[in-house]
C-alpha cells in the first residue's frame, strides 16, 4: 500500500462539504438592472479608458462586477457612483463579457 492508497482511504472517510453557492463568474449579478448598461470610450489625461455607466444596484454588486471586468481585461480601474472605469480600450471585450452575463448593453462610440 503506497501513499496514494492511504490518501484515498482518508479522503473517502472524511465527509465532503457540498458547495451551496455557485462560483462567482456564473452567479447572476443583474437583479435590478432594467436599463441597458452603457459602454463607451473616454480619454482621461490623453489615455484611453473604457466606461461602463448606468449601473443600477448596490455598491457591493458594482464593485464585484468591476473586479470581474478588470481581472478579465487584465487592467486597472475604479468603480463608484454607478460607473466602472477600466484603464485601456476594452470596449469589445467588456461588451462580450456583459452580454455573456445576461446584461443588456448599449454601445457608445463604437466604430
């Protein structure tokens, strides 16, 4: 009997906790969102920034959505007052992510 067999015995003896909540990426955040989110490009100090505005919901939900968008884009940014700012031009990528999550999106300044 090697260490793998012993580990499997111990693993089988320990009760496994069932996951009661869905992972953060599949959890629907859009509960109170009736209007479409606006995604647009803005220039901040001469550098491009992607803005997501018209978010309706709690600040915690806004920060969670902002964190998800910033991680998926690999960029910095901020969130406050119903607005998410992601540093860089990520309009197309952010629209795809929001549509995949089930949000309605209005594209502003798209070519």
